[in-house]
C-alpha cells in the first residue's frame, strides 16, 4: 500500500507566509536576498501514519522523536516544500521529490534546507541517501538498522536494542549512544562511526576504505580491513582482526 501526502492546512500556510513577510519588511537592515527567503518561509503538516522506518532522499534535515501519536511537520521555503513528496510504503515513510520537481531550485545560492519534524510511537530503522541530515531522539526496539549512502549524517541520541546494523557507503558520519547486545557495521568509503557511548557485547565490523570507528564492547570484536580505516574499542573485549592495507584494530 502506498499513501502520498503533499501537505495540509492551506489557511495555516497563508498565515505563516504573511507573518514572515511582515517580519521581513520590519527589518530594513537585512540583506535583500535574506528578506526574500524569509518572506516565503512556511510550514506544512502531513496526515501520514503506520510506519516504523524513515527514509530521506533530499538534502533536508529530519528530526525524529518518540511520541504516542504520529505527526509530521515540514518547515522551510515555500518553493522547497512544494517539491517534497512524502509517502508511506510497506511500513516506511519515504521523503523525496515529486516526479515533476525542478532540480535547478536545489542548486540556487539562496537554497535553504527544509526541516521535517516527525513524531512516531516506535522506530526500527532509518536510511539516508544524499546530503541530508537525520537527528534521532530516544528509541527502544528489538532490532535497528541505519544506513547512509552519500555525505549526509545521522545522529542517534539514545538507542536501546538487541541487534544494531549500521552501514555507510560514502563520506557520511554516524554517531550513536545507548546499548545493544550485538552490532554489525559495514563501511565502504570515508565515513566515520562514533559509538564510544553505545555499549555492546559483540561487534562485527568491516571497513573498505578510510572510515574510522570508535566503539565500546565488553566481550568479542571481529574486524576486517581493506584500506586505511581504524577501529578503536574500549570495554575490555577480546579482539581479532584481518587486514589488507594499513587499517588497524586497537582494543583496551
């Protein structure tokens, strides 16, 4: 099933636009380009629910928080919001472009990313393609997956899970805190993983490239390297590694 939402609340949209325009005119000292952007800043709500994963494929910022009731709100330049398409497919909220969007608008000097705020009861996975950013609050789940393809970043404030699987293809970085029973981690590229505050029993990590990893593991670490990426582990785990290149595993 595929559910699509382009945005709700026309009255609120007009009100926000008019308010921003008044603020713009009240600040004669501002740069003219800044005033034009502020004049069309607005927000839109999306009536979508029934998802446990979030996928971002635009150069925008997504903030995800836990709450009992689903809610989605996007804030930003009106032209940018007009290009967004949010859909729910097979339990995943997908944030992307409309089929007829004008790619040239995203390359303009005055382009500002939109901020999409999501509240949802539970979360078991996020994915990011491109240069957007994702900020994830506090969640608990039996299993959790996070993936980055590109230069965007994912920050997870607190995660409690049995099994965590993280994947980076590109230069994007991932940071995470919390606890897990086991972690599987794959890096292909230069992206880094900061998981020194994410305590786990076991870690299985593979790096092909120059990405670095910091982790806290108490029992076993298995690492394989092709390239120059390094893995630094605290927590007293027993560590084994194989390497082709200068990559190194350091455990303490």
